[in-house]
C-alpha cells in the first residue's frame, strides 16, 4: 500500500480481522475444559484435537510465518514512516511486567484482546492441559509443533507505547493482547501501523473466563 492510496492514513482497530475458525476453536477448547472437569477425558481429548485446525494454523502463519509464503503480510502490517516519534530507549527492551500489573490489566480488560477482541487463554492453562493431554495439546519448540488454537489465543501483554520508544510498565500503558496482535505490533508505535489506540475503546464484556476455571477461576489463575 502506497502513501498516495486513499486509505493509507485511515486508522484501523487491528492488523487483521479474526477468522470464524478462531471462535470455533475457542468454543472447542471451552467444551474440552468442561469435559475434563466432568472427568470425560475422551471427549476432552477429542475437543482439544479438533481445535488444532489447519485453518487456525494458516491464520497464525499468515501473521508471522515466512513472508515468501504469505506475501500479503505487509498489508496487515502496513508500516508507515512517522518522523515525530519519541527517541528509542533500547535499554528498556526485555523489562518484565510484574505479576500484580498483569492481574490489574486482566481485571480491567478481561480475557479478550483489546485490539481484535479475540478471546485469549493464559499460558498456565495451556501448560496444565499439555501435561494432561500431551498428544492433543502439543507444545514443541517450533510453531508447527505447537497447538494452533492455544498459540492463536495465547494471552499476552502489549505495551501500547513500546518500551523501546519511551513507554512504561504501568497498567495504563499495557493491554491484554492475543499472540498475533502482540507479535505483529512488536516495537512499533500505533501511528506507524495505522492502529487506533485500543485504550480509547471500552473492553469487550463477555462471559469468557480464559478457561481459568481449570485452575480455580480468574482470581486464582496464575497470569
């Protein structure tokens, strides 16, 4: 997309609209956790396996896979040259978000990506299920060996103003994000990507609990 295109400077809420299969996968994970808690391990295993779909895998790979295989990635990113950004502060990169801050952010945002509104799941839930169902909830060292739905719905914490560009680790600068939105936003400013500020929209209110009931509910789920 070029600077003289009509919508080049138009702002958007997310880098790519979630596909229907992501919500279907979330429903399968929800059903699987329900079955597990009801001690129906066969149904739980079947649901977790079904959620690991090729459509969800393709969605994820289109966001962060090899650009030679996904030539429209640059359209999702649509990076723009902005001249008046804060000076970078590379030393800030890698600073950890404190557990108390994570809890405050989730209490505010719920288990929903503030960019694309996709339901998200804490990695502590996935780790427990990977132990319980190692063949259905695989999590290897490569993208292809990781369960597609748990990868796509992975709860992460995005710094709206990146740490490398003057942002802070305060809750006011952090939002709940899915893995794809967090990864693709990276260390860029919203203006560089043509993104609306997610903090200007109210968090999505739903009954989705991030599957935290597996670990005793939202208040007890490690984040």
